[in-house]
């Protein structure tokens, strides 16, 4: 998913737009996690980027997307860019 979301609308409050974006992100993550894993993979990992636009986006963790959206709302940005790329991954062996 590579998408630029608008955070302004003449009739919809910015807080509702942010909630709708969070819902879209959650639906996308759920859909990607439901796909069958390739052999040798344990789980789906995600490479994520977030920013005002694609050129100024920074790497963020999946769990930080909601906080980044809240921060974008507080900064009253016109739009935000979200990039989420799914990739298969393996869990590492724990060493004590």
C-alpha cells in the first residue's frame, strides 16, 4: 500500500478523517496477514514509511503508525503519505 491521504475536507472533521485512515490501515494489515505464508516464513513483517509526502517520508514501525497519524492531525497537515510493504519473515532464536 502506497497512498497519500488527505487530512482536510470541507464537511468532514479532521478527527473523523484520521479515524477512517486508521481503519483503512488496519483493514490492509489484516488482509495481508491472512495471506498464506511462503515456505520457511513464520509471519508477515511490514516495512513502513510515513510523512507529509513520499519524498519526506521516514521509516516507522507498524505500531507507530497510529501515533504518527495523531501527530499529523495535531500539526494540521494537509495530507500524509503512508507506505506499507508486506514481506515474509522468520522469528529469530532466543538466546539467554
